[in-house]
């Protein structure tokens, strides 16, 4: 499941990203998530309590298949992981989903993709700069089921054990089936000092990444990739991370927390990419 560098300074310009100029404030679900300390080892999310969560789907033989998660950060822009993207596939973004198999789900919408911008320094061998932006073919209407997430301040570093949630339709256990119902799980942040220790991730994790979990019970898994690490901040949720990678030994390996691209290291890149496209 990732990574990244280049941090700007100062709080993200909300005028650029337009978070607070809408009827729905960014990072504020109409339906609150249940804060239970209980994705692998997770639980069904309260329907539409993570309304910025999207399903990235690819087309094969006239059918659409979920491949990764992502986060709506503008009404026509989605944040996901670079490793989710293949130049040979056709994609669509499905928003407002709770149950993937429910094709007629009320409040959900499928939107085509206009363009995909993968970070120019994405390295698939080192899993560095694992971030991409998807421009939707049209702007979506915000509603109770579809809302925009807040971005964190540039350069933000979360303290150890900061309570964040991972969400997605990834595998329910190692090599198991994909979830049909959106899952959520509490994944406390593991600070860089801890996560970079040799008995944890060592040199695989960089300061441009953020680790969360690692208790050997709860983690993200294949299919969660690209999705958000949702962290509460002053009454709203911020997307602090993008699911990037986990242990090859399994999805819930002790001292091998899920590694996320740290979004606060890429605020300048996100703003520049959106403004120039």
C-alpha cells in the first residue's frame, strides 16, 4: 500500500482550494462518524460519514472494478496515490458510495476522468512521491453524500498517537475479499522517530511519509490504496495521508504500520497542479 517530500510553509490557502466558500464546509460530514476505537480489523462506516471518500474504478470488458480509494479535495479534483494509476487503463470516479455492489445507491454518482497528473518524481521502486491528482470531467454537486475534504496546513507533523481513521473498501484480511461496505478503522499516528527505527520500517520510511497503526490487529490493506488518513482538527476532518504501502508479510503485521504519503509535504504541489490545469 506509500510516500513523499517538498513541504512549503504556512497554512494552506483556503481561498485557493475554496474549502470554506461552500454551503458545506470542507471536512464536515452531514452524518457524523462514530468515534469507536475499533480495512482489516475495522468496522462498517456509518453511511455517508466520510463523504469525501471516492472509489477509483477501471473498465474491463464493459464492467467497472474498484481498484483504489481517493479523496475529493475540490468539486472536480480527487487526491489519490501514484501507484494506483496505470497509463493503459480507463478510469472513472464514483462518489457518494457506501455499498460498492449497489448500482442504484441513492446519492452516489459516477464521473468520468478528464486528466490524471502523477507526481513528476514518483518512483515506483522506492515508493517515493506516491501522489497523484485526478481532474474530473465535470464538477460534482456537493450534498449530504458528496463533500470536499480539508487539506492540512503545509508542513504539518502530527504527534505520536494522534487519533486518525483510515477508510476504504480494501481487503478484509490478507488475501481476503474486498469489502463491499465502506470500512473505517482507528489508526493512531506513529511518529517518524518511532516508525524509522530498524525494528519498524527503518530507512523505508521517509520524513515525507506518515505512519499509522502497527499494533498487529488493525491496518489498511490492498484496495485501500490511495484513500485518506482522516484526522480531526478543530471541528473538521483533514486528509493527512494517502494510503501508500504496507508489509509484504500481511496487512496487519506488528510494528509494520500502514505508511501514507504525508499530504502536508505536498500542499505546494497540489495547489500548483490544480491552478495550472
